[in-house]
C-alpha cells in the first residue's frame, strides 16, 4: 500500500493550480511559496498555514520573514496600502483609497448606500466573495466609516476550505484563531468561520451553512427585496436568472461582473487555468470600489438600470500593464 504525504500532495496541487510567477513586478508568487516549503520550520502543516495571509506576504514579500511574529491582532499593511494595488485602484476606479479627498468621496458613497437600506444575499462564500466582503470592510476602515452599510447580509455556503484554496484568501488568518476556531470537529476548515469584522457591514449578518437552493426560501428573499451577488453553483444560477443578481467571474487576469447573466453564455466565465494570485487580489480590491457605484445606482430595489446579461464592469490587469491579450 502506498502512502500519500499530505505535505507533498498540497505542494503538488499548488504547482498545478497557480501561476509560478506573477505579472505584477515585485509581487511574491509561487516560487516564494515553494521556497517556504523547503524551510524546516514550515514542515508543520499548521504553522505552514500561517503563510496564507495574502495581504502581507504575497504582495509585500519583504515582510514575509517577519510575518507570523509581527501580524496577529494588528491591522496594518492592508491591500489598499500596498503601492502597486493603491496605484492600480486609482487608475481603474479614479479613486485613491488612501487620499484624504478621495476618502471623503468614498465615505459619502458608503453613506448613500446605507440610506438605501439594502438587503444583500451572498450566494457562495468562495475566493471572490471572501475577498470582496473583506475589502469592503477595509475600505470602510480606511475612510473611517463605522456605521453598518447594509440592512441585512445573508451569506450562503456549505463547503469547507482546502489548504490550497487559502492562497486565494486575501484576509489575514492568524495561527491561534486558525487552529482553535476555524478547524471543525473533523479537522476541516470552515469557510464561514472566516467571517469576523465583516459582521460590522450590516445591521444584521446571517450565516447560512447551506446553498441557496430552496424555492420557498428564495421567494422569501424576493419579498424582502434582496440583491444577490456571488458565483454560485449552476442550480442556484438558474434560479436567479430573473432576479437582481450580480455574477462575479474571474478568468486569466480579468475580473468581470454580469447583471442577471444568461445561463448559457455569460456564466461560462469562471476561474479557470492557473491563477495569478496577486492579480486576482488586486482585481477584487479595485472591483470592490467599482461595486460601490453599482449599489449607488439603485433606484428601485427590485430592479436596476442594467439590461439582462449586461457586463456591469470589467477589470483586466493586462490592459493596465499595456499587455495585449
């Protein structure tokens, strides 16, 4: 009988799933991760998991050596403070998240959204939505906005998080809480247990450890004018085809959000191929600011001014670098 070493299996999955190098100059990438694998102090799998705090050691590689001792309990060097991401957000969205004048505008946008009294259903808490909610909280943190932005947020998710998919998580995961809180009884990593600061985003944030697949439950959400966002499974996508639903897709170096996408066309846009992690995180950071404009465009909670299947916004890191597709 052959023996599979967990350490080696994860190492190989990372090699297969993620780009070995990033197109962002100076950003850490899989080569840096592979280097960590060779260090004896990270042979312990639980200690190794502390590497996956992407805001620090993927986009600011010089902090990597200090990371696990320096970070826990401290909010610093968030994704919007990383020079490459800050410049990218300013170019893509027109707003510098750390400029005092732009912060006033972002603050006003958040306040205007709050006045709309919106209900949000997050359908699937995967890489896009984990980062989107976290980045939204970071934006509010940076501009000093402390009030709940939405009336209700419901997050639907029933899957656990694999160690390799932690590479896509942009929020920090400290070792102590990771081991004592995030591991389930059968040693799985519960995605929903990552939700902490995000509870401040709404008057009420509800966690639902299942997919949104029940028709009666969906009718209840419709009656309360919920807006749906995420990249759920196909069954849920079909159910939401005629609802105010914003689908988040990421492929290659591009993020695109569709409104009420047609199941047979736009929804084929997924996260496939080898993922460039710094690009993924940068795109979602910029996309989070873009989404504020979308929510501010709400006139009638049951409908938006977008056409079915319309691309609400598209962000392509290749274009930012002047690389032709």
